[in-house]
C-alpha cells in the first residue's frame, strides 16, 4: 500500500497499534515497521497527529527485546532506514 499525505494518519494509527505489544515484536515486524516509517517521513506531512504516532511507534520498537533488535539490525540493517 502506498503511503500518502492522505492516508499517513490511518497507516500510522495501525502501525502504532500493531507495535504496541513490544515484547512480541520479531525481526520481520521491526523491518517492516522501519520501511513504513521511512515512507511516512518521505510524505513530508506536517500533521502533529502523524508525528505523535511516529514517535509512539518508535518508542514501541525501542522497547522490543534487545536480542530481537540486534538480530534485526544484523539481518536487515534497519538503522540505515
């Protein structure tokens, strides 16, 4: 699904909800989330609601298990996104 200014809020609401269970996140989940966040940022939307959901999502990902974050970085190079 393409991310646009029009649907960025809807997309981020969904991603925020999906990532809210940080302890259940796996490598692929984090990689997909990073890809979606990259697309949302590229829309250049100025919506504070979108920004809030982006920050909450990043917080959820950072709360994932440390070993999962390390594996994700090694496998997908997610910090470069």
